[in-house]
């Protein structure tokens, strides 16, 4: 495993079409997971991020996020999927 602090080299990792097709579902999951954690920590919706008062403007359903925030979740998802493949894992759907 990669124990260094350097990011994994995912430059040569190609994601299959069926994996790319689930990007939006996983991006929504990334946001929903982040949202649940923040709410459990006592964060509330606010006009801008404020760590002192624990307010954040993205404490909303995925559908209500600005497009740039959705894109950030998509990129996090894609980076994670590519990282798994770079580490030697396979992503496949169980069709049974």
C-alpha cells in the first residue's frame, strides 16, 4: 500500500462506462454523508461558512447545492474511484 504522503498516481486510470454512470449517485452519497456528520456536530445552515458559529451554506439537500459544489463532490467521487483502482482494487457490479 501507498504509505507516503504523496497522492496516488491515477493519471493512467480509466474508469469504465458503468462506473462513470454511477458518479452522480456516489456524489450525492458523499454530500449526504458530509451533511449528516455536520448536522450531528451541531452545524446549522448559514449564509456563509463560519467555523466559530458552525454555520455553512451547503447544509442543504444535494439537489439544492450550487453546481460548483456538486462538481466538487463529483470530483471527490472520481478521485476516490481512481484511487481504488490505482491500489489494485476492481470495481464491478455483482449481477447475481
